[in-house]
C-alpha cells in the first residue's frame, strides 16, 4: 500500500525556518517525481515545488522561489522541503504528493499533510 | 487569485448530473492536454479523479468524466450521490508556472 507521511510542521515566527519531511513506503520511491502542494486555511490548493526522481530537475512556484529548497534522499525514501524566511502567507497545510509515472503533472497519491503556522 | 477560474459552488439533487468548469488560457488549459481534477472532502487529502483531460484512474467511478474545449475544461458527475459532496479542484500544466490549480468548487448534494 502506498503511504506518504509528512512531518516537521509546527509554529514558527515570521522570518524563521522549518524543514518538512515526507517518508514514503509501499512503492519504489526512487522511480517517482515528487511534489509539495500547500493549502492555506479555508483556501484552495497551491503547487509549491517539484523534484524529479534523480533530483536532476527541480521547479518552484514563484511565491517560494529563493526561500524554499526541495530535496530528496532516495536511499531513505524521503522527500524534504527546507523553508526559510517564512511569512504569514506561508501558513498552510503542506502535502507531499507523488507524480504518476504516466505523467509528471498530476498526482496519484497524497499524504495527509502537515500544518505550518507562521505567526508571532 | 488562482490561475485557473472555477465557479465557487454548484449543487444538484441525487441522481442528477452536474458540470464544473475550469477556465484558463492558451498557456495552460488550452495549450496542453494535462488537465486533472481532484476531489477533496473536509479535512482529507485530495484524491485524483481525472487526469490528462478525460482519463479516469483505476477505482474511480465511471460517473466521473472530463472534457476540454479551447481554454475551458469540464468535470461532469452523473448520477449524483451523497458521497460526491466535496470540493473539486482542477489543475493544469502551465508554460509559465509549471503547474496551476483552480480556486476550487464546492459541490453540494441537496
């Protein structure tokens, strides 16, 4: 069974940093492109970042480029999101999502999400 | 403001059909067949319902169908059931932004 479990969320002050992790199981993690998608409270979904299976291709949304860094450790079946210079607008549930092997631009499995709150 | 435009809400009675639209531009919806649709129940993770405009993943009911015309994609749900009540989001590959979502449509089953 495919499982994606996010961790590392919490309360952080504006300007602070946080590192999210996503631990994968039930599939060959190293074969799949992975993504982070976030959802502000009561709002819609926003794609955040994309990393290819070998980490050779990385994309970011304009809203986080230069502040967030996506990475992965295929040996540990783990995906990461390093978030710096956090702002109130970054407050959201962050989902780890797997791209399908048939196409990178849709997500066939999602984690349950982890809440990041940026507030003083 | 979301890159793709969806109506805020739609409603229908059990057994009826409803259609949710998703309007973009030639840089996203209109330019590529990479439109997907997700269903999200409150407090839950999104679930993929349609990919590549009109394809259903294994396990998704054939009551769900997708289409596209020009810059507008559509999700149709036929034979509405109570469990279909949820938020629905479209997304598309975007030449400018890689991937964009719509603002979401709240479906109410009356």
